[in-house]
C-alpha cells in the first residue's frame, strides 16, 4: 500500500511541475506572483511576441492558463448581449473551441468597461465564467456545459449602471463571488459541482469593483472580502465571519495578502495582521502617501509595491511601510502589475508593456514594448510566458 501511495504522490508531484496554471485574477490566491515563471527575463522587444490573435469582442478579464490551454471571455453585439467563452492553444494560439450564450441579466456598462469585465476562475477542472450581466457559466476544459445560472433571475436588483467587474476565486469546493452594487448587494459561496449556493451574506449597498482574495491564518485558508466599509474575512465553505476590519477601503484596487498579513488600500495603504479568534485585525502600519489608484498593490518578497494616479511606482518595506524608492512609469494604468523572479511586469492603457528590474537597491525600468492597442486587462503568467489581452486581441509574450 505504501508503494502505491508513493507512486500516486509522485504522479501528482510531476503533474504539478509540468502543468502551468493561472486560475483566476492575479493568479495564486490573487497575489499577482508566479513562482514557476522565475525564468522569465526583462527584455521586452518585438522578438518578445510569440503570437497574437484577434478576439471576437471586448473583454477586460485576464486569460486563464491551464496546461496547454488559454481561456478568455468576451462580449459582442450592439447591447453586448452575446457572451463568449473561448479556449486557445497556448503553444500557437490556435482556437480549440468556443461557446456562445445569451445574457439573462442587464448589460448596461460604463463605456470604458464591458459585460466581459470579470476574470473567470477555475479549480483546474472547470472554468467558471462570470459576466457583468450576472450570468455565471461552468464549463469543463473541453467546453462542455456543467451548469449555468442567471443570478439576475434569483436577485433581480443586483446591478448598477456602470457595470460589475469583481472576479471570482475558488477555495476548495467553493466558488466565491462578490456581487456588490447600490441595491441588492451580496457575496456568495457557490458549490463548484452543482452551482447552488452554499452560503450567501448581505454586503454594503455600494458599487464595488474589488475582487476576493485568499489568505492563510493558522494554516487555514480564509477569503477576504473588501468593500467601502473595509474588509471582512470569511470561511470559504460556510461564509462565517472570521474577522472584520471596518475602517473603510477602496472600491477599485483590491488588497493583497502575505500569510496572515493583509495590505489594504485603506486611508492610503494599511497593513494589518488578521486573526482567527474574531478579534479586530491589529494594525501594523499605515502610509497615506502610498495610496494606490486603479492598479492593486503587489507584495514581492519583503517589499510592497503600489502605483498612484500619476503613474509613480512606490516600493516600501512590507514590515514597516517605510518608503524605499520611487520610479515614474508611463501611465495611465487600469491593469495591475504581476511579478516573476526579479521582474515586475505592467501594461498601461495605451498598450505599452513596461518591465521593472527589482534586483537592485532601486527599481529600474529595463525595457518597454509598444503593442499599439488599448489594454485595460491585467496580464497572466505561466511557465516561460506572459499572456495579455488588449481590446482587440490576445498576445503571448516571452520576455
């Protein structure tokens, strides 16, 4: 029996080594960090472009990468009422399959965003595509429908006039959603197998575009839900409240976690230590000058990075909040940065890719690449490549 168990364990180990995965907005736990892409370099150039394909419609969601497949969503039609989930080959960009659906909910959006604004999520076996119309679709990796829900049919007032863009995340057997707006605002944990609610909790009635992230407290995975009121931590399987930080926070950039430390866009940037005993999280530091604009902060090692409305990248000591250096980037940004190895990768709205080398005492912009198309989505990383979508296309880059 021991030998069989060992063999099974090794199979899982080796499958984990060879299977590239970026399963939700900003990758593992919403961190923006890829540990398997450390070999990526800092050289953005025309030779960086591995392939580029045209997409059928707009979308702001990041690509998901599972094995040799890349998954994206899009919306088309005058009213953006046709929804697309598309699978491409990561090797050459060839389309593998496409599924189309009609919306069941409202499609009104600000002109800058669109119905396909949320990034899908996956547990490695199923793609969960959430759209601003509150349509939630579960497909297996071959495009077969597992289940569908029109959340507007269950919660008819859950919408706002600017559109929704919070991206879901999977923890265990639960898909965690934030459907937060000015009216019927809620968060829910949905069973990944059935699509039925495992739990649902009321949320502040205010427009909110942040996404849930995962953090670890005493080796237990906790989901952090951010809103204008602050951040609460809930048990992913039950929705029971673990902690409550109620000092307000941003409704656009999301928080980032390092273990049980949460870095919240609150009154600038605030670091708190979360606990599992129901106590209020302990504030470690607050720095008002490190307020992020649209891009979410990113924690790389012992340093925390933010980008303000003027396009200035700030590096701070994650333990103390002390500012270490600043560097001016070419903005503006809707996209959030991602990192691998010693490099930070970020794309501005004009389609300029910028790579920042973090290995020195101060950050240095080491390369740029103009793609010439509007980019509002956050890049995804897998193995030795970076994937980014523009308004019109999907790109694979190998810096």
